[in-house]
DNA sequence: GCACCTGTTGCGCAGGTGTCCAACAGCGAT
DNA sequence: ATCGCTGTTGGACACCTGCGCAACAGGTGC
C-alpha cells in the first residue's frame, strides 16, 4: 500500500477500526478486519498499536470525543441559558446517532472486562456531565433557573437520556425524537424550577419544534414519547 | 460424569452457562468453558443445544425470566396500587442486581448481532413494561391515580430506571439506591398525577424507607441521588 | 555509488473457536 | 445373554485469533 506519514497512517488505522467496530461490534473486531479494510497487512497495524486493546480504546476515544465536540459546539453556538439547554437535548437525540449509540452500548458492556476501555468510557461520561452541569450553572448564575445541585441534576438528566436511547437502540423501539426531547425537557424543567414548557420552545432544527408542538398532549402539560404498546 | 435425565442435564448446562456468562461476559463464553464448569465434555453441550447461540439465548432467557418473576411476585404481594408501585421500584433497584444488570447490558449490546438474543431481550422488555403498565391501569381503575397513557408511562419510567442502572454498572458510579427509588418515584408521581411524596412512603424493606427519609431534600420536595461530581 | 532508515509485507507460530462424530457405558427389554 | 437405546466421551476438523519477525521497498544523506 501507498506509503503514509506516521500520523496519517495512525489516523487511517483508527478510522478503519471504527468502521469495523460499528458493524461487527467491538468484541468481534479483529486486527485482520482492520487491515483488510485498509487494504494493508495485519503486521502494519501492530507496528502502530502495541495491542488490540490499545487500538480499540484509541478508536472508541476518537469517536466519543468527536460526539462530545459536536454537542459542545452546538451548545456554545447559543447564547441564552435556556437556548443552550435546548441545543443540548436536540444534539443528544439527533437522528444520526443511532449507530453511534450502538458503539457506546458496546463499550459500556465491554468496559466491565477491558480496563482501558472502562477508563476511557468513565472519563468521557464525566466530561459530558460537566458540559451539561456548566450549562446549568451558567443559567443559575444568570438567574434563568434555580438548581441547588447542578452536578446531580446533570447526572440525573443524562441517565434519563441514556435510558431512552437504550430503549431505542437495544430494543429497536421506534421513537419520535422530537417527543423525546420535549418529554426529557419536562424532567429538566422540574430539576431547574422552570415553568412547564419553558424548554419546549423553538429549538435548533425547525422540524424539532413543529413535531414537538404536534406531539403535545394535555397530560401534565408536556409531550410524551410512546412505545407501540 | 454421572448420568442425568434430559431435563436435569439441560438445566445443569443452562446453569453452568449462566455462571460463566456472568463473570466472563456473554461474548467471551465458550462451549468448553461451560463443559469444564460442569466437569463434562464439550460434546455433551452440543447434544442438548444445536448451536452456541441457542445456549446463550436459553441461559439469558432463564435468568431474565427469573428476574421478572421476582419483581412480579413482590408486586403481587401488595394489595394497594401505591404499595404495588413502591414494591416495583424497590425490587428493580435491589442491591443484589448489580451482577444481573451486567448480564442485561451484555445482552443488549450483543442483541444487535445475535438475532435469537435480540428476540428474547425484546420479548422480556415488553413483559416488564406490561407488569408496570398493569400496576398503573389497576391504580387508575381504583381511582388511586390518573394516567391517560399507562403503556407510555410505563415505558418512560422503565427507560429512566434502566438509565440509572446503566450509570451505576457501566460507569461504576456508587449510588444511594434508596435515593434512586424516591427520585424515580418523583417522576412516576408526575406521570400519574400523584401528590409529591406519595410514592416515597413506607416501602417493603424497612431500610429503604429510613434511607429515603434521610435522603429527602427540600428541593422539589423529593430526594435526589448524587454522583460524585 | 553506497549505507541507512523506516514504513510495509507476508507468513509462521501457538493457541483457541464451534461443530461434528465414531466409539463407549450403562441400563431396560427381549 | 444379547440387543438396542441413549447419555456421554474425547478427540479430529477446519478455521480464526493476536502477535512476532525476517525480509523487502523506496526515499534520504553521504
């Protein structure tokens, strides 16, 4: 194969590993799979990564960091505290994330047995919580809402979002994402002492707003996603 | 090895498979592991299970069904609708479930690639939802609470519980389970138009009640679990 | 022209995998 | 005593795994 500079080759290997991991699963990804996808030899992979675990961890870390960066950027693009929260929910539930969440799910399950992966997964989880907690702290400082425990609230809200994503991906439950957003926002409002519906206003993508309005139900004054019962 | 009647042997294989799955992970469980644990030959396993997938699915199904039975029994031991809901939350968050939830996590991740496992996991998930939904429906019929969409509410509450368990198991976040119960109950109260604190009353185990009271915070009138920020 | 460096190759090794199968052991029926 | 049935054995089969290593290639400095 064509010669590459070390950083390029390293990035290429990580990219190839990521593609394989996504549709074969982390546990089932092999060195030869990665090499074949690049059209190179398996030895080359080991020239850049001491062990298979290192490669898997590096690939997952890159994907996870990229996910976080997208959300962070979307949040920071907004100025008001409420708008920032809306942006957080919208990117977390964005449609393209189904395949990405399967990767997270794999990583969480695998984390119990792979220390490197666990360390990465824990670290990223904390970072995600910090982004949300900072949103909340800023809002509290600006007087937009009240929250006695921003870290705890961020943790609880994230748990809820992950639980919903779990249902969607693991159980293949079709979900109205706009409804998820507004429903989760309802919980967040309770956490932040916001009036009901305060977070359900106009969000980033126009479709989100429209669908949210359509999904609105009289019960508890907030929209609720359904699973086909 | 000693001769067994077919049902006995089948049960023994499933039990052995379960033990291996629990501390090696579903993906890493091999036929020889299972045979070794029983002290028999690998060929015997294949005499009872056509393929490895069949064995894994059968073992997971047994464990999952047992989990569900425990919760169902705890719920049906109570008579009042509110007491039944309390029992549901208490058994879902019971302490011994950490290792069990790791098995669920494995199954969910593996479900994407193993059709038999996915089918089982989906079916059990629906059953769990039905138990909770029936609790809600009974309560509505008895006039204990109001809920326009019992199936949807059950699904949302379960998503939340799974999300919290995910944080606890995958990220190794130590959780005050009693606080989780009361906090989740807070969400449930909103879903069911119950007054705040209605579900936080005396539950099955005495320790739960005591801890819940101790964890109660003035904010929003309900206890909230924290993660170490 | 040469030596050197480094990305790259292709294969070998030792081990582990699911699956299959011929042979064996114990027991009930004949 | 013999036959047949069935639970059980232990190993063969083909394949795949991560990893290591000797050899190669193509460019750079001398």
